[in-house]
C-alpha cells in the first residue's frame, strides 16, 4: 500500500509558511513533508493514548502531553484551524522548547536537509540527533517534501547523510581529518621524491628523517628553486672574457726542465 497522495492542505501549508513566516521554499517543504507523515495535514487527527504519558496525540503535528496543552492554550478556540496549528509549529521552534530543530532548519541548504531538520521537531521512533534519517517514515517524509517543493522525489531515493546539517558537520570533520592525513602522505611522498632527486644531483644519499639535512642539500643543489636566466659568462678572474673549457688529453707524461717550463708559461700568457 502506497503513501497517501499530497493534498490541498499540504499545498496550502507550503504557501502559507513561505508567505507568512518568510521561510525559504526548501524549509517549508521540509516542514510539510514531516507533517504529512504525522497526520496527512488533518487538523482534527487524533491518535488515542499515543503519548508517552498515555495522552492522545492531536493535530497536524500529533502533539501530546504538555505540548498538546500548549497548543490548546496558544490557539484557544481556533485549535482546529490550520493556520493556527502552523503558527504553533513556528512558535515552538522559535520561542518554545524546539530550538534545536529551528537551528537545524535555518542551517539546511536543501529539501533533504530541511526534512532531516524537521524530523528533529517530531522525533519519531528510531530518530536520534546523530541519525535523524533513522526516524520512522523517513522515506515518506522526504518524498512528500520533494513533491510539495516541486522536486522529483526519485532524485532523493538514495539521499546521503550530508544532506542534513548534523551529518554534514560530522562528514566535514571526517573530511578534514582525511585531508590532513592525505596532506601528510603527500608530504612524505614529496620528501621521498626530493631524496631521490637531490641525491642524484649531488651524487650522495640524503638520509631520510633529517629535515635540516634535507633543506641543506636542497639549497646546495638549488632544488625546488626557480633559477633566473643568466647568460653572463662565468670567467672567474677575467669576467669580460668567456672561459674556454677544453677536454684534457691523457697523453704520455713528459718531463720539462725548469727553464723549459718558464718558457712554456711565458708563451701561453702572450698568446
């Protein structure tokens, strides 16, 4: 047996919450989706003995116990009026004991998030702050919210926990931890690459685990530094003349007398 169809009360409530309580469309949708699960938006709904104290659950929000008393005190003679019951929902969240749900609803960014926030207002069996989507009827709540909000319910069939603020915060913390671990791993991999590169450039094995030695080796080799283009000849004592580097031949060693060595040096200087 499928869930009941979205009705005129649900569509009216969606518009009323947006126009009279300045809610965003996704926030209004999350509220309506949950109220549909509770009562199909029937202001006269009554579930005898449903409360923890044995009291009846009444109205679109299926309030019982002290909350049902508060509804009657708030609405007075208009307790069965849809507008007044919707007003009471916002009154409880803003001014009553449902501030947590209001905070979550304000933080919600989409229909799944708003639905998860509003189920914290109802707190059905299976619900918990850490797992609001474990609450009874979650799939129906989300489907109705999507439908009244003009979305395709099928798009939210496999909705992830990140769609609600509480789970999103937990995932964000987990993601940060994973990111830190990833950065540490990347840094380690980078150090290992640097070890190989620098060792090859210097012709030595750079010990791992010694950051100061690694930095020194990096500076010595110029690794990781952008070197500016410099075409100036490097001629030592004669910077104005390029140094000609020639391959030395390994011929047979010759022995020169002192006066021959002097003559050879004098000839080279004149040349």
